[in-house]
C-alpha cells in the first residue's frame, strides 16, 4: 500500500520523486492516492478505539515519510512522540527527526524568529500582533464574537502594537521578558509621567528615550510619536483604570507562563531551530503534549503551528520539484483556530499536506465556541479527502452520509390484483400482476453503516474505512467512494 522512496542525486529523479502525480497509497485495482491528492487536505474521523490513528492515519503517515516529506507534528498524548519515533525508524529516516522538548537542545524564540524572517511580511509588527492574538484566543478557550469582545480585541491589539514598536525602534531584543517589562513599567497617571522618579526607574521610559536618539527617518519618527503618545497620554490618562487593568491582565496572564520553567527555556531564550527546516526534510515533533503540559502546552504548539503556516504561505515553491511538507494533527480539535479555513484554501499551491484526525465534528464546534459554526463548516468543506472509520456519533455519521451524497437507484414495484383464487401464472396471463420500474436518489452509504466498520485488534488487526474524495472516480469503488481495509501491522521498511 505504501509508495517507495527512490533515492538519487540526479535532478531528473528528484522531479519524479516529488511529482504531484506520484502515488503515495495504492488501493485495489488501478486506484492510487497521490501527492496531489495529499496536498488537497485530509480529514479523518473515527470514534475512540476505531483504529483511525493506527489504520488510515498510520498508512498515510508512513507513506508520506517514505516519500521524503518534511513536516510538523503536534501532540496531545505522551505516546505520540514514541509513535513518530517508530515511524521514522521504520522508514529509515531517524536522522531527520527533531524532538522539540525541554530535554533536548532545540530553542525557538518565536518573537526573534518573526523579527528576523526574511520573507515578505517578516519583521512586521502587525504579523507579530496577529500571532499573539491567535495564541491568546486559544488561551481564553476559543475565540469570542460579538458585543464587547470586539472592543477588547482592538484594545489588546493596540497594546501589543505599542509594546512591539517601542522595542523595535529602540533596537532592543524582542523577548517576552522585555515585553513584560514595558507593560509593568508603564505610567498609571498624568502625575507619574511627569515624575523624575518614574523616569529613572521605568524600563518603558528608557526604551522610548533610546528610540528617540536612534530614530532618524520620517516614517519611524511618525511611529515613535504615535507610540509615545499612546503610553504617556492614552494609556496613562485617558484610559479608564478598570479597562487598562483588564487589558494588561489579559496580556500578562498569557505571557507569564512562557516566562517560567521549561517554556521559558524553550521559547524565551535563543533561536536555533526554525520552521524552514521542514522544507529540507526534517520532521519536527512538538513534544509538549497537552495531557502533560495542559493549557500552556497547547498554546506553545499553536505558536509553532501558526509560525509554520505563515512560513509556508510566504515561501516560493515549485509544484514539480519542491519537497512536500505535512502538518499532522491527531486530536485536531485541540489546535484548530479561526484562520484554519483560510490557510487550507491556498496551502495546496505550496505543496503543504494537512492531515487532521478527530472523533466527531462536534469536537471542532466545541473547540471554537459559540458563534463559529460557519468557520467550522468552511474548515470541513475545504479538504478534498475525507476518511470515515467506525463511529457511534449520529451527527458525524449523518454528515458523512450527506458528504458522500446520493446515487440513482433502480426500484421495482409489483402490484397484484385479486384473482378469485387463480394461480399467479393465470393472473399474470390475465394481466392481473403488474411490475413497474422507477429510479430514485438513495444514499451511497447509509449513516448506520459507519457503526459496523471493523476497528482493528485481534485476530486480524484490520481496520475498515470509507474514503470519499472530491473530483475522483475510483475504479475499485462507486464513483468517488471506496471502501478500504488498513492493516495495523504495516510492512517493515523496504
């Protein structure tokens, strides 16, 4: 079922190796699932114990690794890192594995990374602000919508812009610690802004003074005037103290966790690993599982995912020769954000192959919170490949039935008239039995069938699944639907 990884140094072989039409999985008959198909996105559904991870998930993961993909892997459970370590070993790619964890030497100061990024938009204050607001929305338990939330979001973005511009104009290191020092040393009143004591001890005032000394061009001077006006006028005197306190608290409670212990070591010190390494074939597993690191582990992985997605979107890539890269998320509801649909709509052009695994569609609705039904619907609609394993969730099964759509079915109707005891043959000869044929639309797969799929385990360790793919006609299936069996015991590397 897996495609082989051909190794050669010639340019012509590389084109063949990563061609969009290269098969990754081969089904019965002549059907194949290609790199082109993978680039269009994949959703995998299956209840707990359905075999989605060890069935289609394992088959797709190892096929991508054998084809030489790089990628980013997010984790919820502690055993996921060991699973990917085993995958890489089986595929002969252990040297390409990077485990990002407190026990290893890799460090990712994402602020400094954003500041140094050379692609278009790199170093932009607006992009760093967007990264922060995405992370904070996750920290708050999902994005909010409507009412006062719009005000708080704008106020928080304004705070972040003025923190970052103060540091940037002063050419001070872009760290969470320095950002915190700017906020905590900001004036709280008009009297304080005029106080010599505050000026002597305030990190913010010192930063603004340095920025004034080194700023010469007109655009930077304009930004400095706006930044100084925000801190010394609006923040200190105009803003209601309660509003100011709430905005600052939102910022500091999120940043505080990144300034302590393992997360400070990983994200607040230096930069010796970047998302770009996945373009060269490295597979980065973020070993900060939510089950162990809880909310901060989740936020940390959202940081990685957001930076990786932005990097891929802004990198120039050739469809025929560029190495494909994957974003792999099991228990994907833990890491979905509002921007997910927009990323999926264009990532195929960058040879980015995103695979999301979860139990039910309600998981995504719960993760984003009330008012985001349209976001979830858009997210579910974009990926071309959808794989369904054994599931007892009615909503997911009924949605799968609708996604797979209907087909024409031939129906036979027999009508028998009373024949006063005559035999069927006599009634037929006397035209007292009539047979009519009609066509109607019927589901190709009924919702009830998903609960009957094999979920692996002894004795044969076979997992059943139903795959549907937009725009495909399978020779071994019915239209764009094919029934598959995946072995939980994959072939050893070839």
